[in-house]
C-alpha cells in the first residue's frame, strides 16, 4: 500500500524518488495522483515526507484535484532557463530538475520512475548527472520495483474499484455470450449477422469494444477473442478475418481497465458453440478440475509458486507437458498459473516456478488463477480465469462470478 513507500525506500536506500510523465496511463504517477488530465508532470517524494507534484500552469485545477502538495513549473521560468542553457532544451530541462531538487533538499540516491519519451528523458538525466555528480540516479527492474511492492496489497477503496471492473467485465461477457448463441447458422456451421452475412472475429471484437466503452471501461492492452488454432496459442488475440463456427474452441480473455489508466480486471472463459468434440470436452474438463483443485487448496500467506507446482503436477499426471517437463513447451500447459492485478494488468505476486517466497497470497493481494491447455496444431485451446482477493480476514473472495459452461447451446 502507499503507506509502505517510506519503508520500501529505506530498504532500497533511496533518499527520494522522482516520477515523470502524465497522470493518466502511467501506473506510478497514477498511483500517487489518482489520475486526471495532467501532462508532463514531475512528482518528487523524499523519504519520510509527502509527495510534491510539479505541473504546467494550464493544468493547475487538475493538479489541485490530486490533493497533493502542488507547485507550478512557472517558479522556474523556462525562458530564463533556456537562455542559461544557450538554447539546449535537454540542458534546460536538467536545469529545471536541478532547481526542483534543490528547492526540496533532494540529495544522494534517487529512484527514477514513470513513463516518458526515453530519448528525451535520458538526455535530461545525463545532463543532470554531469552537473550534480553527488546525485545517484537509479532505476529498477519493473517486475520487482518499489512501486510493484507497494501496489501488491490493496486497500478497500482499491478493491472496490477492481470489483466494479469485474462487474462491467462480466456484463460484457454476458452480452457476448447471448449475442453468439442467438445467431442463425448456415450450412457450413458459420454464424450469421443480422443481414445474413458471416460473423467474423473482428466484427465480434468491435461489438465488445463498444459495450466496454458504454460502461466506462477501455481495453487498454487489448483483449483475446480467438478461435480454433489461435485459441491454442495463449496470447494470440484472434484473427479479425476468422469466421465464428460451431464446434470450435473460443478463448475469450478480457482484461479491461478504468478509463485513464486506472484499475484492471482479468477474466477468461472458453466456449464451444453448439457442440464440442470428445477430445475438446475431455481437455476442458481437465482444465476445470485443475482450476477447482487449486482454488480448493488456496491458503493465506502461502507462496504463490506452490500452486504453479500443484498445477504442473496435476497436468503432468494427465499426460500433458508443463514448464517443469520442458523449458519452453508450445503445447500442453505452457504458462504460469496467475499474477497480481491492479493499476497494472500484471503485478506482484508472481506465481512462476522462479518466483521467490516473498510472492505470497497475503491479505490485501488481488490475483488471478488461470490454468489452461493448448494444442494449436489440433485447433484447440482452453483457459479458465478468475480474479480473487485475499480479504483482511484471510478469506479468498471471488470478485466477479460467471458460469463455467463450455458448450453453449444455440438458440437460433
């Protein structure tokens, strides 16, 4: 949580942190500001002190909405700085950042975060480091950064927003299911639109995008709606020209976010319209049984990696390849069991076989469970995914409920 930032900074020997970029679609900045239309901002937090947000004057009202202490860039007129820099815009930006640091008493080791144009920011920080060799500017691997650790546990307000996204997600999945099963079908078992023409993956995805937008959600990182062979490749988003047909597996992995870069939800169902082959039925049932077994065995504070081990064990007993039996399997069970969810679609805790014991299902974490089987050359893939929260009492709570039917009966 945000209250952990100071202790995390102390653990990493950071005297201060600086976050660059917009407040929207920029997880570290969004996390500290709450989002809003603030562009090109600079946020500085010294250890043991509250953050200070520096903003452009045109966005002063938006900056004020953050509730943070705010200061305008106009304290450091760019015309004066540009003159001092002899027209070098990178040096001008470095001079401004140096003045900001000096005004706050920033020194020593400083962590650098946020989203910004890499070349421009690199030039600015390089100029600053030349001017201030006493500063130690440092970055971190994203997956285990200070912010990832802070974001790992959520407070009640954050969970409420994720739960709301779960409600929107399942509403859209319901609309999708109901539309598909209501379609007439031609002699080739292809679903038809209202005008009698074939229904494609691309057209179905356009409807899903519209339904999300109507509910204030955005597919910020896209979504997966794939059929047949593509369903057998875990992150194949689906070929827009593919036709919707009976009897083929459809993987629908949808992970929308609040507009502006807020909280995500993550959810997957696998369907076969009208009927399914015996082999598809068998494999779906295996995924469903593994999902149930994992959920039944979830324990508070247990290492998340333990459940990846369990999942691999169960699939291996059923005769499938896993990351334990091959370094990079392309069929069978090919990925990790789940991950944390929040302002980033992928957060701590991690569940992979290489995840350390700090990745635990402790109270406050929101995480996914998503076992799957993939056989692209056989034209089929299967995944079931839900998002859970470990509440303050240590109970695992499913944040949005939806049926697990595999074969969907056609109504038309």
